């Protein structure tokens, strides 16, 4: 069962930005958007850039190297929902933001639609 670890104070991450944190042996990007916190793996699966330094807009972080887009809520690659990186639950306790040390289980990827002839 996942345990939650404090990673920063509430308000420490500016709106629309991220912060890279270590939770156990994992490197995680934590983002703040609309006062909510979201956490996904920091490493972009394309060529390894840090997603935590990417800009966030409309729930999507843009990789600073080649502009791949990932949804900060669940790590889904915005251009192909069949590809995801791990996401982690967050919670706020007092003035601390906490992140789970285990990834949120992934739902099955969408099934391809049968072709109609
Ligand atoms: S390293 Fe992220 S898009 Fe290339």
C-alpha cells in the first residue's frame, strides 16, 4: 500500500509550474494548476528531459526539449492516449503537499475501434 511523503509546502510551486522531488528512489514532477497538485514521473519517455521544468496549460505539461505533451492528472501522452507515464496520488495536509510513493494503477488502454466497411 502506498505511503504519502511530504514534498513541499502549499504555495511553494507557482501556478502552472512544476517542481522535481525525490520520493524514495523515484524522481517525480509535482505540478500546481488551479490550486490542485498533480504528480507524474519526471523523465520524459522520448529522450529523458525533466518534465518538471515544463510549462503547464489546461492540464497538460509540455516537455521542454521537443514539446511532447502529457496530462498531469494521469500521465497520458496527449497525442496518443495508449502511452502513459506513471502518475502518483497527491494530498494536502496542513501546509504540506504529500505524494504517494507508489504509482496510481493504470486503467486499461482504450481498445481500437473495429473498422466498418
Ligand atoms: S525529451 Fe521530451 S519530447 Fe523529447
